[in-house]
């Protein structure tokens, strides 16, 4: 999650066991709506093919997590959409606030090589972070508790793998020195620009992440990912988080250079009209547009995975054509609350 420049704060009194909503209390809550240029009716989509079923992505995505229109596998991550979300900086801030008070305990566990203790701390931090910042992760984590707990376990394990890798230790020291040499240059409008060894720091971040994901993949930790993320995409998400955090503090040409260096420019293709069937999500009632031939899809509003193949089950009371999650045998109609059995 782009955890460069870990701040050390002496206050270790905070109790990380309970959800601390005070951590978000004074932060803006913007970013609820994407700019219209990037929403579902935008004219371009990122060129991507599903690594599970091979289908090209055809329908626009509301979030940066691009799911297959046919089989609901995660296909890619769209930096452009992620970057349009003004919550990006907020979620990083919340993460730093959560991690700061447990930093001494983390250092302690690290020094002892105690993976279990380190994992417990990370699960706690990520567990709270995902609850406080659901917009920072896949929409599937919104209402699917099983998905959410598997995601937290996966994120914690990636941190254990990276942070306790002896090969990272000298790089961490180098990183701390570089981050310590960065300077914030205030601008008249109150924002700040970065100066100092930024490009060395960015290159080192990339090196550390490349090393971390090589280990995550070779040790099978990637298999814990509940999204079964295609090869390379998880690393790209790390790059993306890092770039999102820094873009606001760079000039436009430097911002472009950063995206080029991290390979985040992507290729966008014109959206073609698709023949779709209209259904309603059995979880939240949202209107769904499914391509003809779709098997399972993700509802981008509530994150539910839905079976499309067998067609919808109409609500016996209000008639809404509802799609069920693959494992559900019954549900309460999101409109009229009638109990419906899956056909
Ligand atoms: Zn697919
Ligand atoms: Zn839904
Ligand atoms: Zn109904």
C-alpha cells in the first residue's frame, strides 16, 4: 500500500483494538462522485483482457477495479479512475494515523523476527483501514464479509512478507535517509511541492516493491488474494497508490514523467455500444447492465458477485428482475423486502 516514509510518533497509548472513527473525524469526505468525464458514461475505457476467460473489457467501470463483464474476475486496475477519486490522499492519511501508534510494537516484532506478532498488528491495522476507507479497496469488500476478511488477511501477509524480508532491511535504511532529505516547498495557495532526492526515492520505492512482489509471488502469498488478481496487477496497484500520493506535489511535466516511469499511462479505447440485458442486483437493487453471454458479474454499487447465466428471478411481489449471488438460495427483495426463493 505504498508505505514509504513511515512516521515515528511517540504516542503509543492509542488502542488499536477498537475501531477509531476519530481517525477520520477531521478529514474531508469528498470524492463520493467521480467527475462526469470518468463515470460510467465516459467515452473511453482502458484496454484490458480477462486473464481467466480471455474476454475483452467492453463495459465502462465505475471504480478503478475493472471486473470482467463475462466471468467477474478482476481484469485490471485503472489508474485514471483511481486518480480521479479525491479520497486517495485521505486514505493514505488514515493509514498513517493507524500505523503510527503501533510503530514501536512493529519495530519490536521486526527486531525479534516475530512474524506472528507482526501479522497480528498488520491485521488489526488493515482491518480498521478497510472499514474506515472502503473506497480504497475493491467494491467487493463493501458488503461481502468473507471477501473483506480474506482481503485483510492477504494485505497483512503482504506486509509481513515485505517488511520482514532481510533483503529489504538495507533498502529501508536507504529509504529513510532519502525521505528525510525531501523538502516541502510551500506555494501561495497553501499546497506544497516536493523537492530534494525525489527521483532517487521513487526509483528505490519501485525497486522495493518489485522485490516484495517477486517474493510475494514466489512464496504463494499472492494466492491469498480474494480477487485472484492477474499477474502484475497487484504491483501496478502499489505503483498507482504511490503515484497518486505524489502527483499533487509535482509539476505537470514531472507528474507525466512519474507515470511514464511507473508504466501507468495505459491505453484507452473508444467505448463501443454493447447489447446488454437489464437486471437488478439482488443485494442492493441497483440497475445492472450485463453484456449478452455474461455468466457472473460484480455489482459495482454494493460489490456483490451475481450469477447472470440462469437469468433473473422476478420478485413475486413487485416484479423486480433480481440476480442472486452464486451461493444464495433466497434473499429479501431490496425494493419490497419480500422473501424470494431462487428459481
Ligand atoms: Zn472473464
Ligand atoms: Zn448491488
Ligand atoms: Zn420486490
